[in-house]
C-alpha cells in the first residue's frame, strides 16, 4: 500500500491542533514529568522530522507490514522514502533488494526472522537515516559505514556480545542506538565513546553473567535497560555513564531478598548529579522493597520519579520512612495492582500523604482514601485519577494550603456540595478536576462553600442538572460542564462575571445562554445539545465571544433560524468553530442534512407584515387589471344581456310545450341599421314577401309597452330564422348588436341553424369594435351571403335566400291561420 506523505503530515498536524487548541483538556492533564517514554518520544520526533522535510507530491510512504512476506518485493516504487516491512517472515536481505531505492530515508524491518546482516547492502542508500532491525534473530553483523544514520535499533536479537563495529565510530549523526547482548564487557562501547548519543536502549533479557561485570558508557542523555520479565532481578553489572539525565528500567521483579541487588545496581547509575528523571516500568515487588527504593532515592538528585504498571505482592506492613530533605519534585505511580488483600489502609496511605514533595500522582489504583497530610506538607499538585475515593476524602482537612491543582477524575464522588466543602481550606487551589464521577446537586438554597481561589473547574461527565449553576465558585474563569444532564441555564443564578470559557457540550440545552449572566464570556462550547432555533441576538449580547462551537445540534431550518444563519455569516470563520461542516439542518425532512450555509428561505415567507402587504398589493393590482379588462371588453353590457336572456328563458320555461310550438309566427326576423332601411324595405322585404315569407320587423311587430330587449327576444323566438343585414352602419348600431347577441344565444339553445348573415357592404376587420367579438367570430366561422352589385347575380342571391325557408313553412302557415281565426 502506497500513501502520499502529505497524508502523514495531515494526521500529525491534526493531532497537534487537537492537543494545542483544547482549552478544557489542559486542566485535566497531569503535569507530565520530563521522562515520559523516552524511546517513543525520540522515535516519533525523528520520524516526524523526516516526514516534514518531504513535501513533494512524488515522494511516497510504502506500508507492507504484516503481509506474511518472505522476501523483499522487487516492485517497490523507486522514489520510496519510508518503507515499513515489519511483522513479516523475511529471513535474508540482499543488496539487490535495496540498491534501487536510492532516496530511502526510513526502513522498518522489526519483527522478522533476519539472522544475518551485512551493512554493505545499504551502500547505495546514502540518505538512510532510520533503520529498525529489532525483534529479529540476528547473531552477527558485517559492518559498513552509513554516515547518514540517525537511528539504529538492533535490540531484542540473539547477539552474545554487544554488536559494535569500529565503523560505528563514524556515525557522527547517530542519536538513537538500540543493542542487545547476553554478556557485557567493559570496553564494548569504546568505538562509540566519542559520540554524543541522545538515547541508548540496552536489551538484557538474555543476560546471564554469573559474576559482576562492568560496562562503561561515556556519553548519552537517556539510558533504557530492559530485563527479563519473568526472572527475579539479578543483574550484577557496574554501569558508569557520563552526563546521564534520564534512566528507565523495564521488567523489574523483586522480593525482600533481592531488593538490595537492585539498590546496588542503582548506586552506580545514580551517582552523578545530572540524573533528574528515573522511570520504573512493569515492576513487581513487595511493599517493603518499594519503600526501600523510595528511601534510597530520597536523598539522590532525582527530581522526577515515575512508576508504571506496579504490582504489590506478599504483604503490606508498617515500614519506617525518613522524609529527609530531597530533590524529588514529582512522584507518579500509574496502573497499580495490589495482590495483598488484608492490610492496614493507614500504613499504605501514610507513606504517600507525608511525602515532602510538590507533585504526587497515583492513578488507576484501588485506593479508596487518602489521608490529610501534615501541616508541613509541600504539595502543590495532587492527581488521584481513577481511584475509588468517596465524598469523605480531604473533608475537614485544613493542611493543603499550598495546593494549586487537585485532580480527582473518575472516582466515586457523588455530592457536589461536599466537594465544594472539601476545598474550603485550600486557599491556593486554582485548578480542580472532578470529572467522570457521579456528582449531583439537589439543594435549592444555593448555599455552597468553595475555595475563593478556584479559576478552573472541570465538572464534566457527571449527572449534574440545571441546579449546578447555583453551586459554583464565584471567581471561576474556565468551567467544563460537558456530558451532564443540564436542560437549561436558569435566569436567577449567581453572577459569574469572571467566567471566560464555558463548555456545556453534550447536554440537553435548547437555547444559547444569555451573556447578561456571563459578562466576560469569550469561549463557548455548546455542541451536541438540543438547540433547534438559536437566537440571532446571541452575538449582540455576547460581544466578547472570540470562539463558539455550536455544531451537531438538531437545527430546525425554518424562518426563526434564518436570522441566526445571517448573523453567523457576519462573524469571522475563526470565531465559529466547525463551520460549516458541523452545522446542518435536522428538520424539516426535505432540508435534513443540508448545511446551514446552503439553507435559504425568502424574506417574504418569514415577514408576516411584508407578506400581507404583498398580498394586498397583488389583489389590488389584479382587481384594477380585471376592472380595466372588463371595461375594455364591455363586460357590463354582456352581463346585462345575460340577465335579460335569463329572465326571458325563465318565463319561457313556465309556458307549456304546445304553446311554445304555437308561438312560431314568422319566417324571419330582420335586424338592420336605420341607415340601411332603404335597401331592406325596397329590396329585401318585397322580395321575400312575394314568396309568401312572413317577415318580422321592429317598426311593425314590436309590442308597445314592453321593453326593447324583451321585444327583440320575443321576435327572435317567434321567428324561424333571423336575418342580419351587415354593413359598417350595422356595426355602429348598439341595438343591432343586442339583436345579434340574443339570436346567437338562441342558436345554441335551440340547437338549430337559424342565423342568416347578409353582407350588404364590406366591413373591414379593423372597423369592428373590439367589444363586438361575437360578430367577428360569426363572420369567420359561418357562411354569409354577400349582396352582389351586379344585377345579373341578383337572381342567384334571392334563390339562396328562398332555399333557407323550405322547411317548417307549413307549421308557420298553420299558426298564421290559427291566429287569423
């Protein structure tokens, strides 16, 4: 698998940012001693330093670890810089395996089966800086100078003596050297005596010398010795080191009898004044021997003592301990397993509570209590993480007046009131961490007692509710309440005017807090709560905010959120952490998962006043438009006509069918303009009446007393046909248009073809008014008869007129006869 080096750089960068930017992690971390894990720190430093130098996209990291390889692959990228082939089954290396990797800088071959090594196979790898061959089966090596090496690890192999070649003396850039041997000789390290190494790892798991041996190590800052994990400590070797600053021993198994062997072994190593850090890892010992080690180191120049993975066996009895003047500043004991089940708790706790040091860490142990130290104590830092302390710890203890930092994380504390009372006499206490307990506060009087000096308080991962805000130190500046059961921040709470950083993430808060209560608030972490509609006024009330993290909340993307999103857009991206990736809509469903930066809703939808005004204006404009159109198309006229027509039809429905049939009295009703009356009376009427066609004319057939409209409708209904004489004069007549309108309605009602259109004179379309759209429609849809100007064509015209009256003449005749009788 090939990875671009930028991937490694990003991971390292993110890791550093996480450690550097976490305000609230600072107060919960132990004050680590300088020692730490030297081997790990140095390796990481070297690898990081190497990787950071690579920025070209063409440079690669190749990871082929744990792939059951039996030989080095031949198809590796020639530009490989970092190659990891650890945890495979490779037994041999050849020059052809590495010769084409000229730019190789880091090579890891640990946990393989390599039994022989000739360093000349790396003669073409002149840039090689990091070579790890630990945990193989090497028994001998053939040396070749690789001047670029900074890290060489040959530890945990099968060497009889230390594998040191004279060529190693030219490794002037070497910082780390890991070796292993079953026996030691005083001058084994002479070839590298002039080198100034930072770290030497010496694997002595197979060491079996029966007599005292000596080993001179001239120059190294850190010495790490690893012994056999299952054998009692029995190494009798005098190791002398110049300028040793850090010493780490791993796999120490002791009892009361061989305790002095370790003390003697340490005598030579701790003789110099430069040893400041001493670490014991994976220690199994009796209580008596442990106290003996403490007593031996007490007058030594060691300032930081660390014990990791300690197991106490056999018994725990009272041991005398003389707390003389000491250079020791910090004692850290982590991961303690006590295999003694019946013992005096006081005996155990007294040793630690009376220590005259500044920093004490006892974490991940079965301690259930800690005694109040004597008045002369010098404790400034106490860390009792992951024990089983209860609310009774340090109650009524007035001796910790110098204490500045107290960490009681992951214990069995339950009552916040008692925690505050515990700090009453800790007048110098500034940092208090009681996270990861089961703390509650159920009092309503708000009468809490705290040390007035507390400025950093960690109450995270408890079961605290809203009432916690009635029981807080008045001068607290940094407050961590994340992962509790807080639903709201009550209004009537004590003023926390000094509060600058507040973490209330992972609670059940529904609203952003009001800065009227926290006037100095500059950092707010409130992500992973139940905030759906945050107030847009937050940034106005909290003008000192320089960092807010409010992502991963169930935001409801509605009108109420619109202004908050706008306010976020006006704030610097450096202020709003996690923006925009952690800010997404949760409701409604159609917006779920949408980033808030992409959520947009029109202002009209959210402003009720604006919406009503817009609707009102729209309706008004629509009404004005409709009114204008009605006037333009003469809609009132049509409405009046429809009303008249409806009334007439209603009266007609009340007349029996036989009577309706008897009402057909005329062959034709003629509608014409007065300006065309001469043609009608002189030409049309005589010609039709000559053929016994009975004509209805308004001047002789309208019934006096009735309205004109009613007379028009009656004449049209009592006539078999309606003849309209069309001309420009007809178009200008209002009453002619009424007659045409009612005749057209009668056409649809009767379902008959009762209209005859005679075009007396041509009518240009542009001359027809727009309100006479029915006339326009009839002239385009129906066939009309055009009065010819030539007399020779008049005969055909009259023949067409007479043809329209061939039917129903008998019925009309009968009706006329009946009417005459």
